[in-house]
C-alpha cells in the first residue's frame, strides 16, 4: 500500500506491505542508524522517536506511523568539519548534537550498535525534562539494552549533555585519581563516599575512573598513552553511520534463511526441496546433497585448530535442536520463510544424549560416527570425547598427605550466552574479479578466510573478508558460524546474499559458554597454607567440539594457577587439573569472554571462601597468603599450552596485593565484614526489616594476555603528505576500543595527535594478518606490532629530518638519533625543527623520494597475567531467597592503562555481564532438548534502571615485556563477580550456593538446609 | 503475517471489521504482540484514530470521585505518567515491558494479551475492574476482567474493549520475586481488601494467565488459600513447592502492608 511517512521532517511517499514493520521500511529507505537486535521489542536497538517518544520500530507497522513524526539519529548532528560547508540546511553551524557530543567525550560508546537508540531515548527525556536525576536518566535508557558498557558512561553522558544544554560550565574529562589514603599501605579506614570524589559543581557528569599514576619510568613524558582520548570511531557511531555488516545495499541482494532441526538427534532419511524451489521468489535451496562434504571446525583459531574437525556445512545427521537442515535464498525474508515451510524432511529419530555424565558410558548414543571425523590429541568420538586433559604439577597426593585438612566439594556452572546486541550477520558477493567477498561481523577475519576456503572449494586467495564495525562479540563471533551459509548461496546463485540471525536463532543455534561440573579437592595446613589443590572437570561441549580443548584447558590454566600455596609450596606447588570434554545433544558451546576462566574461578573462589570460613581465617589474608606473586613461575606454563609444547614463564608483575588494599577501601570492607550491625537492614524509620540481610564478599582472579608463542598481530603505517598517518591493522575492534588504543600508541611514538592517525581495521586484502580479537590480546600483541611499525617509520622520519634541518638551518649538523618526534615536529636538542608535513612533502615529492612506511608484526613468548580483586555487596531476602546486588568493586592490575576511559568501560561492561552470570543468566533445555530461552524476555540481561553501583580502580604496574607496559583488561572482569556475589550471600545469611546463577529458589533452598 | 491494515474513523466501522470471520480480523492497540513475526494470516484494525477523537472512551483518562476510567487505547506509559494513577499501581506497571514498549502498548492490549507472568494484569484482576466492551449491533456492556480472561479461552471474535473502570475503595498491595528487579515475576501476589472486608488475592508468575486464588468476605486464611492455589504451579522456572510457599509469604507481606495503610488508597489515586 502507498503511504506517506514523515521522517526527519521529510515527507516520503513509499510503497509498504501492510505487515511491514517500521524498522524494515526505515532500513530499506537507508536509515541505517535504526538497528535490528530482536523481533520482540526487548532490546530497543531499533528505537526511533515517534512524536518525540522513544518506540521500538520493530514493534510498529510502518503504516501505523502515518500521520505521526518519525525522528532518527540521522536528524541530529553532523560532523563539524565538512570542508567548505560550514552550516546545515537550516543555517545552523555544523556539529554534533550536545547528547552526541557528550557520548563521544564521556566514552559512552563501545560497540556503538545501541548508541543511536540510547541517544534518541536521551533526547526524548531531555526535551521534556532538562534537569533529570540519575534515576530518571536510567529509566529513560532502560528501554535500550546495552551489553557493552554497564550503562555507567551512557548515564553520565546524558547528565553531562543535560548540563551543557542548560548552559552550565562543565569541566573537561580527566581520570579521577584514587584518594591518597587508598594508595598507602596504612590507609584511613574511613571509606570515602562516591559523592566526595565528585566535583561539587558537576555531580555525576564525570567518568568515575580511579587510577594511580602510571609507574612507568617515562610515563610523565607520554602525550597519548594514559590519556582518556575519545574513541576514533565515536563520531561516526553517534551519527549512526552505516558502519556495520548489514548496513549495505547491493543490487539484487537475496535474503538467506536456514531450516533448523526440531529434533536433538536424527538422521535425515529423505529431504525434498522441490516445492520450496518452485515457490516464486526463491533463488536457491541447498541441502546436504547439494554442497561439498568437507569436515572442518567452526572454531576461529590459529592453524592447526586445536580441536577435532567434526562439522559440515550441511550433514545427513542433525545433532541438536537448532542444527542446520537446509539453506534458502529468496527475494525477501518472507518468501524465504515460506520456502522453509515447504521443505519436506523425513527424520529417523535417534536416541538423544543430554546428561554429560552419561556421554562416556558404554552404550551411550554416539554423536559423531562420521568417517571424516578428524581427531585432535586425545579426542575419541567413539566415546563422545571431544577433548581430554590430564595435568599434574608437583605431587598432589604428597601434598594432600601433608595437609591438616582436606576440603572437597562439587560445583556447577551453567550454559550462558554472549548476547551481543548485533546478531551474527554476513553479506557475501562476487566482486568484479570474481573473488568472493565476505563482509561479516566477525572477531577473526583471517581465520575465517582460511577456514572457509576448503569448505567453499575456493583457494584462500580468491576470498576477501571484510570486517566492518562489530556490534559486540564477546567470543560469540570467534566462530566461523554463518559465513558459509551466505557464501554457499552466493556460489549457487551468483547473487549477493545477506544472512542475519534472528534473536531466536542466536539462542537456539549460536554458541555459548561451556557448562561444567567441577569437583574441587584442597589440602590445607592449620595456618592456612595450601599444600595441594585439585580440580576435576566434566565439560558439556554440546554437539560439536569447537573450542572444547582450549576453553576447558584455560579453566585450569588460569583459575588453578592463582593459589600455589605458601612457604616451600611456592617453589613447588602441587596442582592437579583433569578434564573430560564430552559431546551431548545440546547446542555447541564455544568462546565467551573469559574463555573457561569464569567457570574455574566460580569453583575455586567458592571453595576458598568455604575453607577460610571453616578454618576461621580472614578471607583476604588467606587468599593473599597462597596467591601467586611476581617473580614466581606461572605453574601451568611448565605443563600445558593449548595442545602445544609448554614453555616456563615467570610472572613479572603482580599488583594483586594493591588491588586488595584499594578494593577493600573502596567498598569499605573493614567497616562491614566483621560488623554484625552492618548486616542488618533498617527501614526509613530505623526499624529492622527482619527478612533482609546484607553481606559482602570477595574473589581474587587472574587471566592471561594472549597465547604465548602463537598469537601474532601485524600493523602497517604509511605517512601522508600532511604528516598524518594511515594505520592499517588486522586487529578486530568489536567495540572494545582497540582501534583507539592502537592509534594512541602509534601517535605516541610518532609524536602526533590522535586525529593524525587514521585507523583502518580490518580487511584481509589490505591489512596485515592478525589472529583476531580474542584471548585479551589486542592491546598487547597488536599494540606491540603497532609500536614496532611506528618506531620504524619514526626512524625514517628522523633520518630525513636530520638532513633537512642540517641543510636548511644554520648551526651544527644534527643527527637522527638525537631528534625527538613531538607535537607534529621533529625537534633537535637545540630547538631547531621541521614539521612532519615538511618531512612528508620532502619524502614524497622533493628529494630522494620514498614512501615512508613500515610493516611490523609481534608475537609474544609470554602471556603476562592481569590480576584483580573483585568485591560485591548484596542484600538478601531470607524469606524468598531474592538477591539484590548493591555494589560491585573491581580493582585490577592490567598493567599500564593506555586509555582509562575505554579500559574502564571494558571493566564496567564485563562486570555487568558477570553480574548476569551471578544472578540471572542461564540456558536450560527440557527432556527433549528444546531450549527454554528463545528471546530476551526469557534470557534477562540487566537494564539501566536495575544496575548496582559499579566502581573501577586501576592498579597500574609496568609489564616489561611490552613497550608501554600493558597487560590485558577485557576478559578479567568476567571472572570474579559471580563467586564474589555468592560469597557475599553466604556472608549475609549463611546460604552456601555452589551452582550459579543465584536464583531465588536456590538461595531459599540453601537457607532451608541450614534452618 | 498481517494481510490488511485498517484505521477506521468510526466505532461502527471498527466493530464491523472485527466482526468479520474472513480474514480473521483483530483490534490493534499498540501492536507489541500482534506485530511480532507470525505464520498466522490476519487483518488488523488500528484503533488510534478512534482513540484520538474528542470524547472517545477509548482514549479517556478520567478521575471521577473515587473511581478511574481508563480508555483501552491509552498507552501504558501515559498511564504511568498520569498524576492521578496511584503510586502502588505505578510500582507494578513500571515493570510491565520496557520503557520503550510501554510507549506503544495499550491498556486493552495488555489486559487481553497478559500471560502468567504479568504483574500488572494480576494487580488489575485483584482490583476487580469493570470493562466496558462492545460488539457489532449490540449496546456496550460491562464485564469483569476475570470474565474477559475466561473469554480468552473461548472466543473474543468481534469483541472490542472500550475502557476500564477501577473503583477506588480497596486497599492494595503487590509483592513479587524475580531474578532481578526488572525481570518478570517468578511468583507474584496481588491483594486487594475492601472496607467491607472483601479480600481478593491474585497470583502470578505461572501458567497462561494470572490466577484468582481467593475472593472472600475477609482476609483471614487467604494466605493458606494462596499456598494451596499454587501447590501445583511447577514449570521450568520454579518448583511448585517454592511457588506455593512464596505465595503464602508474599500474601502475608501484602496483608501486612495493607494493614499499615492508615488511609484508603483513594488518597493516592487523587495524586496526594
């Protein structure tokens, strides 16, 4: 039907079917700031303003909006610099809207996928209420789910924008230093309140980031590293520019859909796609009979993939509810859906296996009986064994014999989802050279190209993978999971194809965190010295073994490495880590931020808490007494390295003790933990509320920084005529801010401002190889590559500049090694200088012409661990078991922080994801393998108006293996929140819960046990 | 799949359209349920033009003495922002869908589509409001919300909800347990007590709709009745034992809150 829409003050006459949603129509019209995140209105990524109110455009028919005004982010500000054009069509000076500006300045953007929606929600609020409270801002943002930020900085950005729009003077953003008394070893036990740390004239408008001064020797001379710079991609993201994989229009593009299995385990006896193929508008239907049978692994890892090859694009057998049965490409999504319904499949149902404890039992159904299965290490498909780990360090039995106490307990962790707001999405097409272009939302573009080549029967050189902006990944996109679907269909049809998961597909068919059953056994002396520590793990990898070995290996490698014991046990720890990773007919697990470590620390930190309580030891002192320290060997480095030869590694830096000191001060541990009165909750009349109790808990954690002797990143830097630089990296910014911190490091070495480094990532045709965004490696590995490349470029600049200064100025000759690059100049010790643009023009046009450029790569022989102390404060309803988390504090040693704004955003977002792991997130299946969670209504992730207070503290050390002393930050916040919350619950009411999340019924049952 | 879209300008047109049997034709409030992807084919009748007409019952928000009249096409967020809407109901309503969904969702659609996890529907069922409904060629008639929920099991073809009236005599309290504050209730209890002693207890968190556990002449024993009412309320989200025990606990809490209310909730309804 013909309708007229009023979009951004423009009347648009368009033809829209009656059932077309406003989201679909707006994107069809090119308003790409409006994003798809779900189909049921829970995520809010598709927010537009309808008559000034924020609404979900996926929930509105386009025709419903006739007669109303629609506003999208495209209607707000513009980039302030557009050449000769200085004013917009209304005569207003160009520039961003104050809300957009505040989001840029405040670090409120990570992946940026939900940013346009948040900005519109904020605009609707501020248009009505120019002076909102923080509570009101949180309520206004509550309709837009964000998986990256933890909402701290978006809320602060809205408050900051409100102040700007009211005409108030706002201080520039600077990191807030931790109070001195937090840094001293004899700190004042009175905890400063958050309010006392904020400036009186701009409350809550400044980023709450506490940081020590960097301890690096020359940190005071740094101009870029350590500064809260704005993200290099922020301006385009606040404008909602078409930066993501789906934000592209190609002539004749088909829409792909996948028929998913309704059965957990079955053979496809017969499949008839003839009716589907004859449906008008259908371009192709592919079944297992139509494409090459190539076994591979979807795990986006380096070659050779450390896991079994057990997957086919399409197979005769389905192994979980949601497994692939057929692919369809059609002129529209609706036609493709109709075609799926016309595919006639006859299944032979097979016995299904859901209980991992039964997977290896004789007679259990065998999931992988295909002859093409390729083993890795000890995998054995006849026993449903995807991977197998046996690590013994020291003599564990001797350690147990030397102990005064033995503590044993069982723990369990659930399957959970990454839940990035941008679904998996890919666009494929043949380019003019008949090379297959794959534009995909991936964390691993280079791995994707390598893995897909044999699957598609194309050589690597005829595939180009483009990674545009990514709307969050968290490990979920370290998987080559959907690219083959679109690629097969493009090969079949010759036409461009887009394939985008629905939110339901994300829940039924994508990857997740591995669920595990964990048994701990620990020997402890009376004084609290750990003499031996043992962990046995049974991991459910689901139907396929992607990341099976490495995720569970990491569970031990990090979580079991932290507590080595004290005294002689420090040099000779006794640690055992055994694991079986088995197949079941559940959906496959995979990579998820933390990569096995949160599972391990759930068990380890719950176990340590119980030991400390049983032995009446201070939980902080007990942990620190046994914890790994600088100068000691990472114990697992002597025993295991992801299926490769281990190489011993000494810990160079460990700020754990400082993390504990600062973290406990921030949360007020000493005023709370041992004080019964604090554990009581009173109402506004100071009357005790009998059914509420407060508690406080802690967990200490460590992670790694990249995979030693394996992870490699490359960088290329090229100098332009004006003295600016193009930085090309294969590293994959999924919203973490890695493009920004890499640019900061380049700018630091090259002596220029951040806006003189134009960063591009990533494209397998143009950028150097990088293994991709995982293992908390980008700032460290890719950053070191950037520094190396920048140093080579700087050297060429110095040589040329020395000649130029000597030839064009009076005075002594100057030498390259004496020159400094700073403020866009190359400066001699006596003050003579040439600008970088002069150097560039000279190099490109005038004398001994050359392109000043360099390519470098970096691989690390070590994986320096970050450390952290994570604290939680909770209120427990002892009648119902409800747990409300009131405050989370994380003090973290991630080495030198290159950008406190982006890094603290990582910590806040990670804590928030981990909070879901603690109290509400899990994926459950019924007796037939049918998933309980199919939408964000079932799978609840935290909203802006229900968040606890979050506090981030950086305890900076200087890691000597990196030129700027950095270690990882991205994954470690996932590790300790859940056990800290559980430990706080135990502190509050005695309820000891050993399987997360801490659902009300679980806590209630634990309370019933203790009476 | 939505086959047809209509935006009638008169109530008569709307009633004629929704009385059709082919294609199946249903009233469209906000669309937060109907506009979701669906394999079913049907037509929708958008009520927005009718609600915007002066004096339309569908769009009304009116406080008359001690009772409220709320049009079926009123958006939930407008209700939340209405000064006269009682705080104790706002506290339930603010978790009914997200901030954005409440901008679209209507009262009528919410009442009709409510599942067993709706706190707001439980609150409404406890307060026992009267709905004004109409069919083609019939006078408008009044039915209770409980009757409407029962009708959902049979047929609502041709039925249009025009408005809801809440009498403001009862004291009211709502308590729930959920995974997080903004999550749907695993178990919730809504209790309304009238000056006469009449007590209605509604449970939510389980099944396809809120459950009226008690409608009796006094409050005594209603907690036991609530416990019994959810004694089989077992599903993938919670055990029956837990829900049953919590039903009693939450009802007792509601009664305590109600007993501490010194004034009738009419004061809150007036926005005082």
